[in-house]
């Protein structure tokens, strides 16, 4: 054992710090326009993931200064790591030679990612320059759709065959320098390259070296290359997997997903749900320029405006009662708002359940029934509370009755809509996280205004 | 190489299927109340994560039938895996002996998880029965708060010392049977147990066996045991880490987080954001009984009701103008709704940025300025669109002017509120994902109604 005099402090301060600390340090350096040398020195100690996150954490002016400091050896990896929007900002107008340089020594899945950003002519030209095995891999990856698992896999797997000893496998790995830094398992294939199992590195090291691979290999959960990434994310997340082999539909091993790819895939999928539910496009990154943010958020605002006018039109049908009883105009938003919240609570729970693969088959009827009751109980309780407040405020028994009933109706409908809308959308092949919220609010607004003002017309105007 | 005649099919159908398929198969079996034997046979082939997810995917009656079939050897692990609510349902009224049996051969972090559910007397009694090393570990873990990293770590790390060859390390691992299935790295510590580096299993296998540990060890990103789990999730997610050592504040190695713990931690953290933004408590699991769901969602509905009444009160201040111009009541929700959507778009982007550690230092001023402009541009564009529709509908220039101005004001305020509210909440130590949405809607409702009806009072009533 080395008896060096090195204390923990020396090591621990050398360690990469958390992202907030990195961000603040870099902000300080960038504040001085002359300090480009210091910025470069700072980036020198960081890895590709850290630099990628920092690039995404600054507006475009600073982003350019940071990019100029990214060590050449990391540029390709950093670009593969960052979001599409930021990448196309950096790669715009990059000449063929520059793109070619970036793709040297880059793993095929990263090359594919980069080539997705450049125009077709540059793509063609760059593929020509790649070495044969990499070019073959890149062409395979390009064959997959943008949302297919195959597009994101690492096609360069480490395989061993059955029937050999662990000791032999270890030697084989060393001689062929098989594993890359992220590997956790060796794939076991038969002579035709069909996946037959996997051997964990832990077992490779820990078990008796004379034992055969067969004794310790297990059948891992695998993904099929043509699978949709959202579906894959559901499996990866629900099984907490950090490494999976990818096979084609015949069962032949074609690649693997390593832990960083899996973390990125599940994270992006969860992000898409969060953003989708608020009507933000994934391209709308935090530091996007004003114009592109305004533009990308416009679609959702436009859809919302249409539904808001639909709700306004519903209200417009009841002008007669509104002009007679102004208290209705005052209380009207309360009915819509309670329905909106109740519905979106259900929607969120359902969408999360879908993301974990928990909803399917006949349990939808159980859930529908449950939400019906939760809605009615909530509607009755909160309807009563609102009735008390309305009675004290307006001292009009009819208004009190009308609002209590309207809240009961709207909250019940809202909860049932919160589960039926995502189920319907899913059946229609539409992502419920993307459009569920806007449809739901439309329903709760329209039902809320219609039940409240409709009941008022019936019970108050006709009296 | 073994020349067996086994085709891919044989193997691949043996592999665990995706969660949806498992769910549907189990549903079919449970439909027959007599088929308990088949249910047990079905569960026999599954692992703890799969069984845990299935248990969470059924209401309590079916859940009990499933639980009765969980193989004894997996019961402890399954319970540690499932959510607190489901667990306490199963463990309610469990006698001391049953809990003691569950904790046998369970890793300390799982024992700690289980003991968090039972009452203090049972906890004491069970801890007494544990073997010394496990008991010590459990007591250490119990010393951490519920949201501290230390509570979730695996305290049983695999350490080696500097200055020895890879070959020696491999022998040492085999003799002491050091690694568990999820390990990806060996920790390197000095004689006082300070963390000085880590050696990946890949390097351990791949590199020249005569080389010293020192040559291939690297300083990994580590976490501190007292760190908040939300902060930890930010680091793990932004760096795509799937394995980290945990040290105490002095730098001494105290544990490690394996990939499944990391995936669970980051997933739960992302879920908390999604649920929090819709006002759903984490305990409100999909298949919770009606009564507990109704109860757990009540808090948020109550808060929302209070803010809805605040908005109603604001409207009530303008009864004079509303009773004269009923068109205002019709258009009023459009103003509030556009502000609400614009604000929540900003809020979502900001909360995601916070979860990635991208917001801090002086970039908040850049973001504030950006959102101000995005809000003004959106407000001007959509205000103009709304004005056209309103003019065609009501043919009243004053109403048209008032609504255009109100939308401009409300959308600008909404976007600025979408960034300032989460920043303020964070500074006050409150989770913005939890309360940001309700505060934001209150602001956009109040500002929307006030600007619209206030401007109408000024411009229409006074004419």
C-alpha cells in the first residue's frame, strides 16, 4: 500500500464539482471580455457532459466564447451531447472539412447525431471520409427512424461465445481491447450472432475463473431496434435498467444501450411529458433567443385562444341571465377553475401511470369508476363549501343552489375526462402528454360555464 | 464454442417481457378467482422490480392476491421497492416475527426502508434481531434524514487500496467475494478510509494485469451523505451518472449509490416535479382507494378555491361596468386564460432549467429580460388577434381596445411572473414545482381581471 502524505482535501477539491458551482465560476470568468484565456483554462479540466451542460446554460454570445475554448478532442462528443437547437446554432455554416474533423474518432452513434444537423450534401461528403467499420455502423444507424431505439444504440458491442471459461474471456477482452468505459456486461451470442445471454463484469471478475461462461450468464432484458423510444423509455424506467442489449426482429444482436444513453433517453422522455403538458416545445431551450422562444410558444397559445373563444361563445349564449344577475359573472370563474384543477390532477396521475406501463387491459374501468367517485365526492364537498361562501356573499338562495350543483357536475365530469381523454388519445395514437391538458381545460371550461349559466337560466330566469 | 441447436426464439421468449404484456397476462389470470395457483406460477419467473410494479398496478383486492404469491425470498426486496403507500397497506398489522423474517438477508438500505413503515416498537424489536454488521449499517442509515442522500446509499462498498496490481485486486475480489451484482466500480481508499479514487471494472478486466491500481484509477464524481436528494438528483441527472461513491463531510467513504438507486432517485425527483405542478401528492398512487385519493387531492383544491375566490372578489369590484356591458363577462375568461398559459409555459421551462442546475448567478437577469420581451411580443401579437375577433363579434371599438391592452398587460406580467415566482420561492427555500403553479395562476387571474375590467371602467364607464 502506498504511504503517501496526500489527504482527502487534495483529492476532493480536484473532483468535478456540482453543476451550480461550475456555472457560477464560468459566469465570473465570462464577465471579463478579456479573460478568454482563463475561460479556456477552466474548460480544460471538464468532461464532455459538463461542457455540454454549460454550453446550454448561456445565451448565444457567451455560448460562442465558450465554444471557442472547447478542446478539439472533445468537440465532437460535446456536440453530440447537446440539444438539437443549440447544436444547429453552433454547426450552422460549418464547412465540410470542419464537420469531417469533428467526426474523426467519434463513436458511430455520435457521428449519426451530428449528421442529423447538417444539410444532405455535407452529410454525404462526410460519410465518404469515414473509415469502413464506422461508416457501416453510421449507415446502419441512419436507417432507423428518429424515434426508434436503433438510432440511439451503440452498434459496437462486446460479444463472447458460450462454452469458454471466464479466464479465456478475460484474456480475449484484453487482447482485443473489447470493452469501452461504459460497458457493464459482455453479450453472449451463438455462432450466428443471435443473442443468447449476457455476462456481467462483476461475475467475470468475482467468480471462479475456470468456470464456463454458460454457468454465470443470464438472459438480460433486451430491446428491439425498431421499438419506439417512448415505449423503450417506459420499459427502462419501470425496470430501472442501466444497460440493455438491442436485437433486431430476428433476435440477432445489433447493438447496446449504455447507462448514459439510457439516462439521456429516459430523462428526455420525462422532460417531453413535463414540457408537453404545459405546451412548450422541446426546442424551446432556456437560453434560446427571444424570437425563437416567442415563435415556438405561439402554437400552443393559438390553440388555447381558439378554445378560450369557444368558452366565451358558451358564455355568450347566456347573456340574458348575465345581464340580469351580475353575481353570476363574478362567480363563474370559480366553477371553471375548480373543474380545471380537479381534471388536471387526474390527468397527471394517469399520464404518469401510462409512462410506467401501469394502465392497460381492463383496469381502465376500475380507474374510470374510481375517478367518477373521487370527482363526485370532491364535487359534493367543495360544492357545499362554495355554497356557504356564496350565500354569505350574495344572500341569494337560488345562486347558492346553482353554484353548488354546477361545481358538483363540473368536478365529476372533470375527473372522468381526466382519465378518458388520455385513454382516447392514446388509442388514436396521439401522445396524451402533448394535447391532453388543452383538451381537458376546454372540457372543464365549457362544462363549467354551461352548467352554471344553464342552471341559472333555468332556475333564476324562469322564476 | 458450443454447437448447440438452440435458436434465438427459444431464448428470446424466455426473456422478461415489457411491463404492458406482464400486466395484461396477470389481469387475465386474476379474472378467475380460482386461478390462485396460476397467479403464483406466473410470479415465480419474475424479479423484484417487476413484481413491485405489478403490485402497484392493481387495486387493493387484487393486490392482496398477488402479494400472497410473492416468493418468500423476494418479499423483502419487493416491499423495499414499492411506494410508501402501497407498502404500508401490505405491512399494516404485520406481527414482529413476520417483519423480522422479511429483513433476513436483506441489504441494510432495504431494511431501513421497511423499518420506516412500521411502528417504533416493531422497529426496535426487529433491529435487535439483525446480525452485527447489518445492524450497524441500519443504525447508520437511520441516522440520516428522510431526504438525505445517506438514507438511500448502499453502505457496503467494495474498497481496494492504492499501490497494488490489478491482478492482486482481482484475486482479492474473488477471495472476499466483494462485488455485488450492481457494482460498476471499485472504490480506492487510503489507509484512513478517505476516498482517493475509483477503478472501473472495465479497466480492471481490460488493462494489463501487472499495472498498479494507481495507473488506472480516476477521481469519480461523488456525493456527500448529508446532501439533499433533490440537489443530488440534479447532479446525477445533469452528469448522466449511473454509479457514485458517497463520502461524509470529512471525505471518508461511507457508501455508494448503484444504478438502480440512482434511477429510482432521479425518477422519483422528476415525478415529484410533474405531480407537484398539478397539485397531486406523491402518496396519491394510481390505484389508491377512492377515499384516500379524494382526501389527498383535497388540499390543493382547497388552496385553489381560496385563490379562485380572490379572483372572484376582484371581479366583484367591477360590478358596475359588468352590469352595463355584458360583453365584458363574455370575454373576461379569454384574458385570464391567455395569461395563464403564457405564464405556465415560462414556469415549466424555468423549473426544468432549475432541475438541471442551469439557473444561478447573474443569468437570472438575462432570463428575466428575455421573458419580458417574449411576453410583450406574444401579448402584442395575440392581443391584436383577439382584438380582430372581438371587433367582429361585438362591433364596439372601446371593448376591442380594452381587451387588446389587457392581453398585452397580462401576458407580459405572466411571463415575468413565470420566472420571478420560482426564483423567489427557491430563495425562500420552498420547492417551486410544488407551489409555483398555483401562485402563478392567482397572479394571472387577478392581473387579467383587474386590467381588463379596470381599463373598461376607465375607458367605457367614464365615457
